[in-house]
């Protein structure tokens, strides 16, 4: 090892520390500009909700989807059927063309999870028990992902969304402080966002306001309200032309009167179905239905290709944005209900932060005192590396927009102990070599070489544990994994690269003084 003055190791160490200080400042000063560390629910308060998923509704949606598939197949292959209806947990229809029976039976046999019962040319389609279990499980799993995506796009920092039991979902949203924010978040979570394009029953629609639901069902129709006119109702075919499962994107635009509207795009299959239907039904109306409410029912002037459409209505910009988020993140296969809700006050967070900071300061102070007392100058160098470790860790948390939770703070405190561990190993290796009569230069050089393998092994196993915790954990566990994993990786930079750079910088002075008591806290050699 040659003394190189301001060497590359200390240059990297100083640069990393300087950048850490820069990115820490917005958090420390709580300035409006710059990325700051976001606090989790347990530290800043927020909203806690336990939701239940009505999985039985997912079975009904599956039945309607099956009916839509049958209609599309029969229309595309010119198979004539009559009285296609989706009622409860079954689809019924009558095949009018007996010559197409084999073709239709082959299609139904290839449809996953259905049971086909026939009496002549009368069909009754239902779902088997295995498929029902799969649909219910998918409804809960999809609800977890959909709610998480909606909250992420809503702009909330690190919400916790996790499945609990068979049909329950835990949601924790930090930073919700006002009643308006809470209401908007709840509406966004609960919104089914089920988009359907449905054919208006033109022959009977003028009787919609005077018809009962039971009478409408006899015609294979359903009565839906208008979004803007309370007294207006539509009679539409119960089997939709297509639904939101074929949606690929949704956004907010403005109509010719500069009012917010929602635009949407369909996948290739949806675009084909949409184009075929509009081409065959010019002059008729197509109802755009969102969560069983008709937002518009325009006349079809010509075939509409390209697979895109618009939802117009009396939307505010905020409402249009939330609906677009809900559509873009996917519809809920089954509605969710509120089982439990409570607001976590920020006072708990303040107490938690205070207690954690006290623990951090006490732990840090004890470590620094021991290192300086036992290793003297080497302990001071290790303590500087530890301070740099904490600065860079906080800077990275702020830069990547991660949320700091109470377990995350525990991970930082643990990092203080683990961050100094590498320097303890290095200093002990150096002291062993000095006792054997090595020069200070050789002792430092070989001390780092001998300690590196042990440090790498211990830190690598800790990082692997942190990765596993992050991959399979949720919420607070992930917060702990992030701070622990980052802290260990940063300690490799500060404790190995940084401290060695400092030793190289002061090596000439160390060799000239030969005072190993001052530098390493051990007795003088004779």
C-alpha cells in the first residue's frame, strides 16, 4: 500500500457523503422542494380499513361473461339462438338451427369450468364447483392488486394492501388527515369500475319507466338508471356486448364544451367485437354503462373501428380522474364492503418517532463511545464512516420515495450496530498483525485483506434475508427489510472503501509517529 494523498477511495467516500447530505437536507429542514422521507401509518397517522369481498357477486359476473362469450361465438359463426339470458348462476338459451348443434357443443366443451345441460335444443349453462372456488379466490386476489394499483396511481405514499383470511383485505393509508381525503380514498377503493357496452332494446325502451324488473327479465333485459336525469331509465339487453376486461387504457379528456370526459381504449378482441356490433346496428343506440348506471346512449351513425370510446357526463375534473384511475387499474370482480374502519391519530406517530430517535441516539452514542474508547483514532475513523452510513441511508430512502415505518426505524437502529461490525473485524485483524511485529502499513493492508471475506459473507447473508423479507413480506416487514438491506450495502461502501481511503490518506503520518496506542488503542511495541 502506497500513500497516495487524496486517493480514489476517499474521493468516492467523500462524494457519496456529500450527495447524502444534499439529499438529506429537504428531510432534515422539511423544505417544500426536494424529495423527503415519507412516514408510514404508524408514524404519521392515517386510515386503517378492513374490507370484505362479496365473492358470490364474482360468480354472477362470471356467468355474464360466459353469456357474452356465447353471444359472440354464435354471432361470429352465424349460429342462430334465441332467448339468451343470464339469470343467477346459469345461462339459458335455445338453439334454433339444429345443424349447428355439434359446432356449438364443441365450443362449450372447450370453455373452461362450465357444466352443460341440454333438453333437446334448450341449453342450461352453469359453473362447476372447482371453477367457483377458483373464481372466488381470483376475486379476492384481484381486488388486492386492483386496490393497490388505484392507491398507487392516486398518489398515496406506500399504502399497505394485504389479504387477510379467505375473503378479507387489510388497507392502511398513511397521511390521510382530513375527512375529504378519507372520503375520496374510500370511494376510490370501493368503486367497482365495471364498464359495459350494452345494446338498448329499441322496441321496448319507451316502456322502461313503467316496466318492473321482473317483466324486463322476461324479455332478457335489465332496467338501468341514467347518470344525469334521475327520472330517466333505459331498457338494455342483460348480456353486454363487451365489458371492462377488454379495456387497455383510460384517461381524462375534454369534450367540445370543454367539460371533463373519460376516454378508453380496447384490446384487439374488444375492438373487433365493438366494430362488428356497431357495423351491424347502424341507427340503433349503444349504452355506455359504468357500475350499472348509463352515462350515455348515443345513436350509432356508422361502424366504429379503432377500439376507442368516450364516457361523457357531469364529471368534475377530480371525479373524472378517479374514474379513469379505477378503469385503468381494472374493475373489481366482486364488490367490497367496509367491515372495520378507524383513524390512527398522528400523536401516536409523534410518540413513536420520538422514542425511535431516542433509541437511535442512545445506540449511536454508545457505539461511538465504545469505538473511540477502545480503538482511539481508528474508532473515530469508524464513527465517521458510521455517520456517513446513516446520512447516505436516509438520503436513499428520500430519493427513492420509500416510506419509513416503525419497523423501518428499527432497521436503521440495527444498521448502526451492523455498520460498525465490519470496522471492529478490520481493526482486530490490524491489531493482531501489529502484535506479530508487522509494520503499520503492512498491518493495515493485510488487515483489510484478511477481514474482507468474513465481512462479505456476513453482509451477504444479511442482504439475502432482507431480499426474502421484502419479496414475501408485506407493509412493515418490507420497511424493515429495505432499511436493513440498504444499511448493510452502504456499510460495505463506508466501512471498507471509505475507512481504507482515510488510512491511505494519513498513512505517512501514522508511520512517522509509530504511535499505535493513539491510532489503534493498543500498547506500544518494544
